[in-house]
C-alpha cells in the first residue's frame, strides 16, 4: 500500500518536536496544517538550517 511519503515524494525527516502524548501531537499537527508554508519553513530552518536528514538522530541508527 502506498502512503503519504510515496504520494508526496518525501525522502527526508527535517523537523521533529517532542510531544507529551499522542493527543498533544495530533493537536499540534492539526494546528500546523493551518499555518502558511513560510511559517513552516521558518520553523524548520530555526532548528535545522541545512535541512539535513534527522532520521538517524531520532532513531539512533
């Protein structure tokens, strides 16, 4: 089954934010979906200006 990453051609994790629980994470995601793209880009570049892949750091691989 093809999912989000295939549909939108996503290959790199460039932003993560810890959340207290699943409901808090889902609420933050819903709020961010309403943001303008420029706000999302600014948030990414604040913590990851080079847009490097964060998956190895997050998963410890």
